C-alpha cells in the first residue's frame, strides 16, 4: 500500500519533488500540493496531473479532505515560513521533512545518519551543499579523524531562486553546523558561490578535510564507496577527479589535507540539468521519505 504525502511549496523545488514522487516513488503517492500563488506553474501542473491542490497555504491545507490521510509532509518553502508550518503539522501528528534551512529537527543525510532519526517528528535536510558534501566529510572521517572541514558549493546563478537567495545566511550557518554534527568534523565552514556563467554550469562542490595522518588509499576508497552510495538516489553525483592528498605540519603536529572535487548533474525532471543543487535536495528528501515508509 502506498503512503500519501503532501508538499508545501509550489515553486521550483516543490514542483520538482512532486514530479519525482509521481514518476519514481516506490512507496509514496501524491496526496496534495500546497501553495500560496494561485497562478504558479507548480499548482497548474499538479492540477493537470490529477493532484489535489490549494493556494491557501497551510491554513487551507488542514481543511482539505485529503489532509486526514497524509502522514508525511515535505516543506519546500522558506526557513521563516517553516516555523509556522512545523507547529501546525505537529499538532496533527504529521511527520515533516524540511527542505528549508530552518534547522528545527535533526540534520539528516540519508547515507550517513537517517537510521538514527526514523522516528523524529521533523527531519531537516540541511542544504544542497550539505547533502553534496557531508557524505564526503563523513567518508574521510571514518578513515582518518577530521579536525577541520571546509566546503565551497558553486551553483549556477540561474538555479538560485528567491527562496535560495533569501536564505544564504541560513545556508552557510546550517551547513557549517551539519559538517560537524553529521559529517564528524570538529570544526566546519561552508561557503556558497552563485556562478553567473552563461550558459550555466553544473553544481560544483569542493571539499577540504584536514585530518590526522591516515592511509591515503583507505581514505580514497572510503570516499569512492560513499560516492556510489549517494549515486543510488542522485545518479548525477560524481567525482570530477581523483581524490588529492597533501601532508602538512601545524604546531609541530603532522596531518593530512584531503581535497575532493564533485559535480552534481540534475535529473532534469522539472528543473534544468545544471540545477543539481536543487535536484540533490529533492532526491535526498524523496529517499528519506521512502525509507521512513519502508521502516514503518
């Protein structure tokens, strides 16, 4: 039996996620798409695809007849709006998967720590940069203790809509914290770059890990295994070149700098292929929901 889900947010991320649920989900069925713009393309597409919709936001959503049968709700709006949505949905016993940087629930990266949070009422998907880079930091850390991790997420300016631009500060803060609490780094730093190149470039992520000395072959193997794991739900996720290593000495102590260069190509279900930053968020959210249902 399929589990009915709803998506709040009829913009690019919400619409792409809806199409993924309709096309690719094994355990999920679209119950409703909720927006606030009656003229949004997402709501129009949902209507054409037979999905129940409302443009009255969360207040109208709770009055929809479909609301009762929905257990899992994705929020693809903004960090500010999510605080209200989460409060309302918790009152009704819904489990929330948060695609905003609101950071209300535990940070979740499917291949790293989802099994620890299956019963959480709210699961935070961190950020696009977090979903792309935290698995790599974790992969390095399980082979050599990571003391500092720095990531640079470069995304096409055309793929950064109003929601992304409004949440830049939250992106950097949320991703930095999750590099530590999920990735395992003692200290993390995140940087986002909006690349104005035309034609737009694919999402690129650079990961620098400063760790104890370790077996470089073991670290590289750990990273490559992790890339394959992420590819199970984000096929366009890949290494751009071999993992690089550079020994260093700091305060008389030897260490190892590991550099990993990634590219994320989107599946182009609704968004362009260059919008890998948005695709990895919707793909990770979908994988999370599928696992929640399978584990129930």
